[in-house]
C-alpha cells in the first residue's frame, strides 16, 4: 500500500474550477488530474457548502471545530474542579460531625 496523497487547497480549488467554470465533466477532470471521481465530487460539495472555510489544510481546524475543541477542554476542566469541590465538601462535612 502506498502513502496517501496530499493535495493543497489550491489544487482542490483549481480542480473544482475545471468542472464548475470551464465545463469539464467530472469524469474527464478526474482522469486528467489522476484522482478518483468521488474525491472530486466531495471537493465540489465542500467548496459549495463553505467557500471561505473549505479545505483548511493539514492540522488546521475550521473556526467552528476550534471552538468545539476549546469548549470540550473547558467542560473537562470544570468537571474536574467540580469533583475536587465535592470531595472537599464531603471531607469537611465529615470533619464537622
């Protein structure tokens, strides 16, 4: 098995333009670019759905994804703090009896 090919954002945008602006069929564009038709169809959908944020690149999250990650970390931190406070409250309640 070979390594998975990586495509730049520019390559993906240009591939979509072949179909959308130049009228090349998906089948022909995929053959010309040596990519699978399904991949090209996915790129067309992604670019149509969110032109500004499509294809953010390797290791780069869309703003919504970054916000979700930040919130997940905050929730985990708050749960940990809550558990510490519960244990402390139980400890001091036991101590005051």
